[in-house]
C-alpha cells in the first residue's frame, strides 16, 4: 500500500481498539439466524443498509482493525499486506451486488457507507440512494456548482483539497476538490442529512461488516429505534452496539447475504465493468497541400492530463498501408505522429494491452482514418449502448467487447474525438451456503488468483460529536 490511503492520512497515535478476535458461530446457529434475517427483510417496508470495511475484504481490500487489519499489523510491528492488484481495479463483492438486486426490487431504500472504495457506486447503487459518509477515493466535486465527477483513477489527494482539474461546466470552471475526509474533517451535511433521515424512517437497519466504533457515524442506526425500528448486525467481531440489536450474526458477510438471497429466491446479478477512453485524431495540411500531418491519441475522457489507468500500452498497425511503420506506444499520453498522402483513406488497428486486474490481456479496435471531420455532433443513445454492452457481456461473458458512444468535432486544432466504451471485467457470483468456506465468485478471463491487499486501502474512522475524527478512549 505504498500509495495507499492509510499513508495519506494525517498522523495520529491512537487509532482505537484493534486486533479484535473473530467469532464464528456454529453452523446450525448461523442457518437459523440467516432465516430470521431473511424474514425480517421480506417483511420490511423501509430497509436501510449500513456498511463498513468488512463488506470489501472479499474484494481484496484489507480492513483496519481485524486480526490482519492494517492498523493491527502496524501496532504489532508486522509487515503490511502486499498489493496484488491496483486499488482502481477492485471489483464489487457478492454482497455489493446483492444489495443492487435488493434496491432494484424496491426492498432496499438506502445505503450508508463508511468506505471510501467507491464500490457501492460502481456496483450500481443509485447516487441518490447512497450516502458515502467519508467520501470516495474516485470522486471529485466542484464546490462552486456542486457537480460530481466519478473517475476511473484514484484521486491524488485527500482532506477536501484542490486537485489539478477544473469543473467542465462552461458556466463554472472552478477548481475541483477531492471528497475523502482526513482526521480533522467534519462529516459533510450532504451525506449525513439523508443518512439520518433514512435511519429515522427505517424499520430495519442492517449493519454489515462494521465494528460500529466510529462516532458519530456509528450512532446512525440507533436513530431507527425511536420509531420502533430494529437493528441487525452482521460482523465477525463484537461491537459496542450489539446490545441494542434485535439480531447479531457472527459470520462472513458474503455467506450470510448469499444465504438470505437464497431464502428470498433472488438472484445475485453479475458485475460488468465498462471503462471509457477516447481516440482523438488531429490533422493539418502540409505547406504544399499534398500531405496530411496527423496525430492520433488514445486518451482519458476525464481531461487532457488525466491518466488512463486500465491501459498498459498500445500497439499500432495499419490494415491498408503495408508501407506504414508500425509502432508501440509505451508512455502516456499514448500518441502517434505520421504524415500520409492527403487522398489516402485507410484503417489503423489499435491493440490495447490492458493493465493488471482487467479481465483479458488485450483488445483490438479498428479506427478509420479519412481526415473528414463531421460538422455536427452525432447523436448516440449512450445509456442504450451501455445497457446493450452489459446484456451482451452477461450472455456471452468475455471482455474486450466495445462500442462507440460519442463522436464530436474539435475546432482548434482541427480534430475529431471518438469515445469508446469497452468491457474490461465480467464477474459472476455463485451463491454460497453456510456450509461452504468463503465467497464463491467466478472471475471470468482474469487469473486473479490469491487476491490480496490493494493500493489505496480504505480506513474506518472515529469521529467526535462535533463531526471531527478522534479516537474513542
């Protein structure tokens, strides 16, 4: 975690109680409790889910206070987990996707998360049904107009600082800020207010994978009690709120939720990750008007200087021009410069070599080169195209499939930008039973054996009543 979130935090000596022992309930007890939870969810009118670091450990993201948590290992003077995948390639767990299905079915009304890994949003939970109390490592916000920007790369700062990018709204242009809180930052009202509102309305608050130590966030589920609501806690360790709960389940979150979904006769949907990039063709005539000097760039859709983290390098070849020199673009920004005859029309074949964590090694895309820039923007139904890609990936689970979702001219310099959507991961989940060990997750075309810790690990935080973080004594 050399660039992990824990290292970006301001130093604090006391991070609270760590190294708590894990409790594994007998099989018959676990089965009975899963049945009770399924009945409670089936009967609920306003289900709210409150999540912590434990929901993401099966994604390869270590927690902080468990037996192998980051702060536990630090206190014991032991080596920290080595990252087997970059943080930005972490994928939602079985539980993340089960929550998506519950929300689509109208059962789950709201999700409150203490995690900064962005996996709830990436999994498909609607933004207006999600409160990310401590921020999102992949989100920037314009504090001037309120526009949020979800990135495919980890934002470089924390502590609500200004980043290197600006708001793209033509009437704004203000500098953007990261959304992840540091120790002394107060919980944002934009996230806290709806979280409090939904907890007061809840008849069931389901707490998943959280030690419930972090104030004031840990007190949110208690707000349901005044209206007659019930609290359910699913966690491997004891929590300070166990006595307030109607049901406490000690077991792996994925196993418990998979059992619940089975009893509700509901499926756990696959996760299809779609990434975006753009191909920009810029061209000018030579002084004698006989040749075209052109530049082809493979770039991020998030800005001129933004990284393109899921592409390692690009191999370029020419389908209709055997005399044109092939190239391998190793360094970002991926850029190729050439001079060709003005009247020549040909195709360029781009072989995208994906970075670690993607579901396949590479994918090929044909790019027509005709130096004619359309005067008007072409209308693409982006949502329909993305849904078609997801449906295709679900029926034929393989990566690398792609479609054009936008094409627009750029006047100065004379260019055309074509935006592509490409499938980079497909994950199918097999429901586990309480008798099985761990999570049954089929990662297609990946080879992600032995998923370990990830760069950019998310913490659990403690906060005072004032909204600022401080350790519990």
